[in-house]
């Protein structure tokens, strides 16, 4: 068996940002227009009026201050309220592949690895731009990588599940150098017209390069152990899929709310926090790691209070900010990429031998933990 190590990470961050104030202004303009257009139905009790969103609520409930997006103009236009991206021909790189190329190139540079040496690309994300050919195969071709590539989707846990899949293949010898890449265009599946969730997501792409330790020029972290778990829940759901055309009710897909992200946020909060804390603690226990010996937690970035709860439960005390770095104030929830952004941007200050954990959680429900040791 070979030992997998992380040798590089990369983050592609879109150029455009939307602050909470900009977001709320656009949403409230949309809500006012909607209420004016449906005034008589609202007065007759046939349609619910849309309540205004608030900057204070968003920050207090989530900890989010802004998000990066691929197209802010469409999202902030009260008559559009979604990103508008130029349609590309089949001969051009897709949007996800283009983001992935940037993040992968950064990860390869950090590791001092040429793309031609990579023999496995896993594109692990919450949504894929098309059904096939796999986005991962397109990324493989754009990079000039060899071997094989495939897409996988475990929603917010895609990155850690991808790291487990790649690590296991490296251990077994079926791959030598693997890129796990997470292009997340969350703005495309968020319902920006829904006050309960319009502030949640942002766009980004992360990449993690994993190699065998005996072939790595600049290993950063040893992957000591990975653990994935799932438990079915409808509390985070998106019904979009290849059967959309087969649905019998109205063809106005724009108005089919369940074709975008839906959640019961309160329930998710209450059910996922204990699941994640217990998962990390039992994974650490089985690896003989005491909470006192855990130096850092790079958690999924959905909600600041959620992370504070998990951090307290795992360490048995309030973590210091550097022990549990958050990036969601700047990036919002970026689905599977969140814990990897935190990992990539906040890995300094650790000493050789320090034990840390990357942990993601979300729809499925799913939870994935990767216990790493600083080299
Ligand atoms: C989504 C989330 C931030 C909402 O926070 P919350 O405290 O649960 O808020 P609730 O939905 O219970 O709403 C509380 C109140 O704020 C109101 N509210 C909701 N959105 C609002 C907004 N944008 N602006 C102002 N008020 C708002 C609600 O109507 C409700 O009002 P009421 O008390 O009068 O009924 C939180 O539940 C969460 O982060 N959950 C976990 C989500 C998660 O991790 N999902 C994974 C996604 S991949």
C-alpha cells in the first residue's frame, strides 16, 4: 500500500462580488415589483406578499458578508435574478472546466508537478454543467493530463468524498497523481428570488493535488485517514434533472421552484450539527487522536454558528479563531469547495506532526472527514 500526501491546493475566485447591501437592495426591488404586480391577488388572499430581506438578518443568521459570483449583473437585476452567462459552443471550454483549469494549475504549481504527470482527475461538485461527456474528462484534456477522469456528486461533501476516492486509488496503486477539483457555480442553482435562502451561496473553484509520498517533491500533509458517511434526508433537495421534460405540469421551468436549491434550514442546522460532531469525534477516536491533540479544523462553510457549535463539541471548549478558520464571511457557502478554501488559505503556522481535520457536510445528508498530518 502506498501513502497518499497532499502536495498542492489551488483556488479560483471570480472577480465580481456582491455585498449583503447590494443583494438586499436588488431583492427588495424585486419584492416591491412583485407585490405591485400582484396587488389584487395579494389583497384577495390568493397570493402571499413578498417580505423584504435584511442585511442585519443575513449577517446575524449566517455570518456571511459578501459572496463572489460569475455574473453579478443578472443576479442583481430585479427582472432577471439569476446569472446570465454567455452561451458557449461545444468547441469551447465549458465554464466549469475553465474555472477548474485555473485552480488545478495553481495546485500543480505549488507542488512542482507537470500536468502531464497527473493520471487521475476527479471533478467533484454539487452540480455539473451537462450530463456528459464528463466535465472531468474535459479538464483532463485541457490540462494535458493522462490516465482517466470522472465526475462525482455528493453535494457539499463532494470534495472530501473525492479526496477519499483518490486516496484509496493511490493507496491501491490504480493511480499515482490525482487532482480532485471542485468547480462550484452555486449562483446557477440558487433561487435568488427566495428570501429564506437568497443570501446563502457564492461561486468558486478549488483543487487538491494528491500524490504518493515516495514520489512527492514537496509534500504538505500526509492523509492519515478518511471517513465518509451518508444518511438520506429531504431537507436539502434540488429536483432538477434529466426527467424535467417528462413532468406533466406547466412547461415554464423558470417557475418550478423545486428545480433550484431548496432547504429546511432550521432542520438542517439541528440535525447536521450533532451528526458532524459525532462523526469527527468517532473518526478521531478510532485513530487514537485526543481532542487536545487536534491543532486545526477546516470545516464546511455554510453557517458561522453551525461551525462554532461543531468546534466547541469536538474540542470540548471554544476554539481559537486560528484553530477553526472561517472564510464564509467573504465567500458565503461555496458548497463542496468551502472547507478546501479554508484549508488552502489557512494552513500556515502549523508544525511538523500536527494533526488536523478537513470536514464537509451537507445534502444527502453527507459528512466526510479527512485527518491530515503536517509534514
Ligand atoms: C438558512 C439559515 C441561515 C436561516 O437562519 P434561521 O435562523 O434558521 O432562520 P429561519 O429560517 O428560522 O427564519 C427566522 C426568521 O427570519 C425571517 N427571515 C428569513 N429570511 C430572511 C431574510 N433574508 N431577511 C429577513 N428576515 C428573514 C423568517 O421569515 C423568520 O421569521 P419569523 O420568525 O417571523 O417566522 C440557517 O437555518 C442555516 O444556515 N441553516 C443551515 C443551512 C445549511 O447548512 N445548509 C446547507 C446548504 S448546502
